[in-house]
C-alpha cells in the first residue's frame, strides 16, 4: 500500500467559525501536541484581517510561539499580498492561497469575481518569487450549493493557470460536502494525469455523510495527501446545513484498516482529540474519539 500524508487543519479551518475565541495559549498547546503525532503539515492559522475572522486575530503570536518539529511543515492561509507579507515575516513554511471555482461562491465568500481573485493571487505568487512554497486551494470543485455541479473543465482550467505560475501544490476542495465516490475517483484520475509533478491534496467535508468514503475512493485512485480536522470541526458558512470537515482521526483510522501507512500515532491523536470538546465548549462530530479503534475491546456485560 502507498504512504498517505495527512495535513491537520483544525486550528485554522476548524477554529475560524467557532463562536467563542479559543485562547492563544490553548491554540499553541494544541499545535505543539499535534506536532508530535506524525502529520506532514499543520495549517496553523490564517493571515486575514482580524475584522473578517476575529477568531484568528492572534496569528502572529501563535506562529511565534509554537515549537516547530522537524519534518512537519507549518502552513498558513493567505488571502492577499498583505497577508503574504505577514505570513513571510512569521516564517511560514508554506503559503496556502484560496479561491473558488464557482463564480457565485467566490463572490459570496471572497466578495470578488474569480478573475479578480486569480489576479490578486497571481500577484502574491509573483511577489513571493519562489522564496516559500505555495499551495493553492480551489474551493467547490465537486459542486456549489448555488450553482450545482462544477464542470471538471472549469476545475482543470483554473488548476492549469496556477500550475503555469509555478505553484508547488493544489488542494481540490469539496467545500460544501457535495462530492460522492464515483465523482471523486474521476476527479483524482484527471488531476493526477494532468499534474503529475505537483503535490495533489484532496479536502473533503462530511456534510452528507460521505466524507470518509470519498477519502477511500481518492486513495484507491492514487491520491496520497489529504486534509482533515481533528474532531471534524469546521464548515462552510455558505453551505446551508453544512457540517464540518472530515474528522482526521476517523479518516486515518479507515486508511490504517485498509493497510495504508500514514505515519500517524493514532493513540496519541485520539488522546488529544478527547480533550477537544472541553476546549471548544461543545461536542464534536468525530466518532473515533467517542468509540475508539475497532480493536479496542471491552469486558463482557455482567
């Protein structure tokens, strides 16, 4: 079986829509604990305007205080040139740029057209000039709740435009949980054929309960990198009824059961995850932190 590389996004994608500010000390402690679990990348925070996402207003302090572990890349979301300047000053290992392949979703989420988004991100790539690796996350690649199915040709069109600018990787995002396994398999085959040199990451949500099934379909089609969020925290505010990202620990457990090597210390990760409800002040969707591994046995009832 192939090696799978996991990226943890809970402290950015997961925390950004929480109603209560997570204290900086707690964010730093969580990232430091996750750094010892075997992740390829941890998406630490987002360098957006604090007015836009107040939950991540401590981005510089968090980046400055975490204990960096060799072999882990600490990546950050960057919306524009100002965000890139802040991220570079904070010694981010990777900049993650984002736009939507759906015009309607891009206008709702980023308040501008796709072409304006592309132009702005292209200027960031030009300014960075290869000094730090860049990944581009393309949202709503499997469907938009306002427009419906997203044509594969549109996803490929924007992917090619960014690849031509020299980015290191692409993340193909099921932002609103509309993907299904057959669609995922076709997308994976098309992306791997079109962009063999690039780091290709798939990002799923569990809105309709198919997130982990989609991970399995993508892995079998040859995708080796996935995003996940501890406990399944996160979600898109523009997807009515949307639940969060796939739960990292649930997806990692599935892949391990299928024989894939993930490099993740699952016992350590589960121990961290079981403290997450107390940290955020509510229950979380992930199942593994509630039920444990399938080979965790229990005494027979009296």
